[in-house]
C-alpha cells in the first residue's frame, strides 16, 4: 500500500486546521504529494527517498544542502500495520518541532489507517454487490463451490435459503434520483432486519431475506412501506419459496413479475408471485409479437368497428382509473393522446399503438378481452 495524493491532501488539511507546523507528505519515491506550501508539491526530496530506501525511523536535516529539495526539519517514516506507506516531513528546527512531532506522526498514521479501512469496506461492498448481481441474473451457471466460498467470505451464506423481494417506486411519485431512493429504502430494510441483503439494478431494488413464512414476509413488506411512505411510495413483489441458491435467478424473476403487477394496477402495493395470473407469461411476450397478434385479431374489422373498439377502451379505462389510484380522466386522456398522435393513420393502425399503451394501466390479457368481448362480433 502507498500513500495516495488525494488522501495526503486531506491529511495535510486536517492537521493544518489544528496545528500551525509546516507539513509535507511524500510517496515512496520521495515526491512531495501534499504540503502546506503548495509550491513544493511534485518536487523531489532526497531525504524522504533515503528514509524509504533504508527504512529509517526518522531523519533529521539541518541544512538545505544536505539533500536535493530538502529544507531543515525532520522526516518520519509512516507505517500502517507495519508496512511503510510514505514519509511525513515537518519543516523547522528539531528542538522546535519535537514536542508535537510524534503527535503529528500518530495523527497521520491514524488517518491513513482509517482511510484504508474505508477503502477496504468500499471494495468489499463492491464485491458483495457483484456477487449478488450475478446470483440474481444467472445463478444457474454462477453457483458452484468456489462462488459459495467467495460469498461466505463477504458475509453471504448461500447454504441458507433466501426469499427475494423486488422493490419499485410508483412512477412520478419521487423527485430524488432512483439510486439515492433505493439506497434509503435498503437502509430502512436493514433497520427492520439486519440480515437483509440488497442489490440495485437500473430499475429495481432487490432484497434477499432469510425469512421464509408468508406472514413474516408480508409483515416485513408492510413495515417497509410504513417506514418509507409517503416520501417514497414503494410497491413490493415477493417470490415463491426456493430452497436452493441455484434458483435465485428464478426467484428474482418471480418477484419482479409480482412487482410489475403492482406497478401496473397502481392500487395494490404488495403482491406475492402466486397471486398473479396471466401476467406470468404476458410480460415475456415481445411487443412485436403482441402487435402482430392485435393486427391479426382486427385484420377484417371495418373502420367504424375499430372506432367503436377504441371508444370502448377509453370508457373502460376512464371508469376504472380511480380504482388504480389515478385521476378519473387520466387513462382516457392517455388513450386519446395516443389516438391523436396517430390521427394521420387509420384507426386500424392506431390499435397497435394503443396496445403498447394499455399495459401501463391493465394487463395485456384484459386489454385483448375488452376489445374482443365488447366488439359487435361478440354480441
């Protein structure tokens, strides 16, 4: 380990705020990387280089001519856990700086040790997040004896079954950046259960818990919602039980499907995977396939019949909007807007556009049923 420039500058500023001495910090090559005299930064100091090369505890310098770039003062080697990491130089006569020299040296070593610990913790957290991400995205090919040991070293015991919760925010309900909001939610989750593991993706916060019973999971989800509302109105999807870490990817997909169902409905905030129906596979169907299916259904409809279908959908969404926690006319306006944007096309071309819009409010299966069962063909 070597003293880094950005750490050294912080140390000099910290010490200079309480002590008046002129201080220099050197790297292992004898280069000044931080100083109360900023003009000396980047210059070579022969005395500091000798301290490192010969592993000297201290070196007193009485004249500017003794070493290149040196001034009268004392240089002390800096060690953390017995390892030399740099040199501390204090300018001035030895008799003048001696009372505070060892204090400054110890302060510097303590600050460096604290910075090193912070760096190690950040590195471990990065490794932990990488392992959790791999588990949730590809556990089937990721889990083996080696990764189980790596995870254990980072505090993740894959021998214990974990349930997966997917957490998301209702659209437009928070002004804070998503990553910042998810960090706050994860912190509150650990206040409820300190064993909780968390992992953020671009759109979703995943929580892994050792709790297995449905009632315990529901209680946890309700507590989390209570602690985050109203500033962070969260929806939570919960997986089915999986006994093996190899199945964590499948568990994450289940939790995310349950979450998407909550976000789509807007008035149900906690849902288990076994509570969803058609959405189990509807979200896996590509939009291109959905559009092709809608085209197929309405391929022989007249322009008037299509206009009636659009009107039926508008009425349905407008009437059910309050049930989803939306303003009464929100859904109707959304559909009307889609229709207006497609005005240059025929109503037949507008149907697929509405198909893409509808999942924001209702499931694809419901969307298709409305069109089919409310059309003149079903009467």
